C-alpha cells in the first residue's frame, strides 16, 4: 500500500492501538505533531520514539516550530521570538542563536524536520491571512538575511528545514485555513520579488511546502498546492527545484477540504509534482488515500520515489539521547534570548487564525 507518499497527524499524546495498526500497515513517510500531542518533554520523546519503532528506516517526524505564536511546544517550554520580532531586532547573531536553540530543543524531543522558515513576503500586514508575526519582512533581502541564517544554524544543529509557502502565501488576502485565497500576481511579478528568497536559499533548503492559494494568472483552475503548472512547471522545471522534497500544506485546511471531499486532493497533489501529501487531522481517510495513490500510473511517481528514497536513507539525522539536564539548559537559554528581543505589540488580527491553536 502506497502510504509512503503521506505525512500524517496523530490524535493525541500517545499512539492508540488503531493508529499503530494503521501506521504499520501504511508505512507513511512520516508524521507531524501538534500541541494536542505534546504534554511533557519526556512524553513527547516517548511518542516520537514509538513512531520510529514502527519503521525500518528513520521516518520524518515533523513539527511547525517557527517561534512566536506558532510554537507547538509552548505548553512545555518557553517560546522563542517570532520571525517578525527577530527581524525587527535586526541582530543576525540573535537570529542564528534562535535557529540553534530551535534545533536543540526539537532534537531532544525526537524531531528531525521543522516546517520553517517562512519565506513569504509580508505584502499585507493588516490582513488576516494567517501570517501575522510569522514573516521576516517585506523586503526579499531582509528575508534572505534573517531566515537564511536561522535556517543555516538550525540545519548545522541537525534539524532539516522546509521553506514555505511557495510561491507566495504572503499575497493571500484571506486565511487558507478557512477558504481558498486568490492572488492576481503574475509569474513575472512573483519572480521579481516573492521567489527571490527561494532561489537565494535553494542550496540550504531541504524541502519546500506549497501554498493553498490560487494564482489565476498561472493556473485559473487549481490552487498552487495542486497545480502541475506551479509545482512541476514553475518550481521544478523553471526554477530547478528537481532534487528537493516537495509537499503540500495540510490538505485538511478549509481551502482544500471543502473543494476535494473524496481524497482526490491527495492524488491531485502527487500528479502535480508533490512528493508528499499531508493529512494532519482527518487520518481516518489515510487508508483510502493510500489505495488511490496505488492506482496512479507508475510514471507519475517515478521521480518522486527516488527523491523520497534519497531523503529517507541519506538525509534524516538521528535524535539526541534524551537528557533532562540538556533540556533544562536549553529552556534557560531560550528564556535568556527571549529577554533580549523586544516583544512586538500584537494586532487584533493575530489571534484570529487557527494556525496558532493547533
């Protein structure tokens, strides 16, 4: 069964018997954890260890750990400053240190892939498009500088990275967690600004996540995450991201779920050129999704299989040995860095996206 093209979420802080049976059967490429899965540091490490025990090869064990309000460990550890706060602080050494501490915390918990950095340019800072506080700025060079050094030092400390949300979720006027945003931006306009951080940081990104945003000037019918014109034509063929692992954002988000209610989103994602489809919340549909993937023509998945094999066999680092002493030390270092970086005033829009609550 072709579950190895899926990233799946978990229901709670420990694996249920049904989840164990499902995951052993499907052998997904990996998993993503959210706040609902994290009760304590020791429990989280036990959970990630139990996931690894279901696989022969190290699976992807991923998380959204951007800092600020998108900090899935906020109930068990201090939160690092957000991208916006680090960029406003302007100290490259501080951004680098934030990347180091992000990696050290995650490796202790057993994670090997962080869905960051956010590379979206902040085109509409007053809009509720889920990105408030999560962007490194509006200027491509500022994003390259700060996201780049954060990413570099996180990877130096053996946590893999994922640039997101290609090509430009910052162009969205609404929140894709609720509906499908559309942007009038043309390919030329995207190349002139939004794509620059991706191409500049290409050698230092391990994977790319696609945006649930419609760009009618490129593809009037499908959102970027499911569009062959965006994934294969733009990202892979034109820009040369043919070696990177490419995946969708969560397919359970409102932008997709209401339009593709029968797992056609999963097959559309792989046909478009994604290597992985991500089902974060409704994993009861994973078995049917895997069966549908198995019916795709072999040529659709040929290159993807090679990328996945290379990623799983050669890229994934092993976690730190668990150490309460190291955990406490890392949390103290995070608190110290948090004190150095001024807190930005929250806008009323910040609390209105589900992204901070998962």
